[in-house]
C-alpha cells in the first residue's frame, strides 16, 4: 500500500520518494510515544521525528499521517486517538513556527 511517497510494508513505513533521502519507521515501533516537555501530553514519536525533517514537505507529512493510521491498524498495535490528536496539534504548531521563521 502507498500513501503519497510513503510505502507501507509488513516491516515498515518507508519514504519512497527522492532517492537521496531516507526515512524508515519500523512497524514494531509505530506506537512508541514521547512525553511533552511542557505538560503531561504524550505524542507519537515517529510523527514528530518526521516533522523535524526539513526536507519533508507539509504534504509529505499529511500523507505520512494517513499512512501511520493505516499501518498501525494493519499491524494491530494499540492506538490512542487522544495521543494522535495531541501529536497532530503539536505537528501543526511546528508548522506555524516554521512559517513564522520563514517570514522573518
């Protein structure tokens, strides 16, 4: 299955776009979380790692979000909608910060 430039296999979600870049999320690590530095929110680790990659566009990241949900359901891993919503909220905040930096 493919979402944009993200290919989903039994073992991973992998970037399948520009050959010079590489980003792979191991399937068994899809639901790994990290705690927020501020507050008590948890976020899905790999979504935020991808968001930190300068070479991935917002469209690439939106595609990854869909691929992530599909892959996590396919692997039958535990999925928490509240953590996913918090992760997407954090992702959008990072997008806004990036846009603000571009304007300066």
